[in-house]
C-alpha cells in the first residue's frame, strides 16, 4: 500500500525549489514518473500523483526558465465561446502573441464556473508560456499546479476575486454603470430599469452599484421592481424586458448590462409594438461591433475588450520572461457611446 504522507528522511532538508531528480528521491519513485506528473500525463497511479503533487506544493519545482520563442503558446480559457465578446478578446491576445512569435490555444468552459476535469492535464502537457482566464476562475488546485510549474496566470475581466498574487485586467464597470444611468437621467427619464448580469459576476455587481449611485445622486429612489437579475444572454434580456414592459407603470428606459441583453430588449419592444427610442430608450454595455448596425444603432458603454486582452497578454509575456510587474490590478476606462437608441421620454 502506497502512503500519501510526504517523506522526510533525515538530512533531506532542501532549500528552494526541487529538481525532478530531487523530487524522485524524496518520493521514492523514478524520475520518469515525476516527469509524467509534472507534464500532466495520466498514466500515473492516483496515490503516486498525490504524493508528488504534495511535494511540489511544499517545496516548489525548479526547471530551466523558458524564454518566449517561436514554439511558445498562450492558453486562453473562456467561460463560454458565444457571441462577439470572445472575438474581441482573441483579437487582442493574438496581436501581442504575433509580436512575440507565439501561437494562441483556446479552451471553452461551456459556462461552467471552473474548467472541467482533464483541462489542467491538457495544459500541462502543452506547457504554454502562460494562461489567460477570461471571465472565469480556476480552482485553487489548478492555480497551484500552474504556479508550481512556473506557468504564469492572468485573469481577464475576472468573474470573482482573483486571489492574492494573481494579476488581473478589468474595466471601469462601476463608472460605466454610473455613466449609462446618468445619461438617461439627463434626458429626463425617471423610470429607469436595469437588467443585470449573473449575481456571481463582479462586473455585474459593479454596474448595478453604478446604476444605484447615479439614481441616488439625482435624488431618484431605486424601485426594486425595476431591478432585474439577468444572465448576459439575449434570451434573458428578452424575457426580463417582457416582464418590465408589462408592468402597470413600465419603465421609459432600460439599461441592459451587456449588449446581448440589449438586443433582447429590442426584440421585446418589437413584439410589444413599442418604438425605440420614441417609446423606450435602451442603453447597453460592451460596444461590440454589431451594435452600430442595430436599428436604431445602440447607445452603449464601450468596454475596451481588445485593449484589455492585449494588456493581459503583454503582462503574461513579462511574467514569463521574469520581469516584475508595475501593477497587479489594472483597470481600463469605459466610455459612453451615444447613438440612436436613447431620447427624452415621450411622457
């Protein structure tokens, strides 16, 4: 029977990270076995894998530092590969990757909170220069496995707290929510509804807080009936807009916390015979390319997704080259883009 306790033979104290040979000596296994664990290979007994992983977590793992080169990879893991949002992210990452002769590998979490079983083994076998996690999170164990293999991680538009020492790139979500709502207030709207994103998303909560702050600064009470929990999907925007627009005292304006939900609001207005912006003003968030071709073109908050992705990739390259970061938390500004979907209320 193999024990999962970490051995501590006399005189085996090691200072600093261990090599594969040293790990093998401590674990009492071959260097080939340790190499398989380090590289994410599956043909290792679970007890042996747990033993080696425990030693790596405790002592660290030392390999020759890899420099960015023609064979390097950037691994980008998405919460979901849907709509135009991932396209803008990939464009930004690819811009920096090309400058450093790197390729880009894409993983899709299919709307799970964390990458599924097998993902980390695939990443370790590819040995990328680093990982960019987009609007998603990694488990503590997954982060540990990447860190101990000296594979840096950058969180892009993080859905939750990135954790200590994990670099992240985000946008001014609170100020964007404030600007969107203030624009509608300046037009004269007072019945302003909001369709948020999921409650677990930091960006969703920040945009809602900005909406509340704008109402408070204008002396307009926030009506709980006008605050709807969304999911960042077109279908969610459609369903919530139908509910809002059927209220006895419906809103004259809706702030949808992403452009997809705003398109759902457009559809609901059409199905109910309402005209935008004559009967209903709509503001989105993201400024994805198709929004300027909506009828009418969508007023929205521009989130610089391509620039955010490029900044995350540049940060990853610095980490891979062993250069210090000036900032571990970077937030790029958002901007109100006024188009044809907003106007003073008709009543």
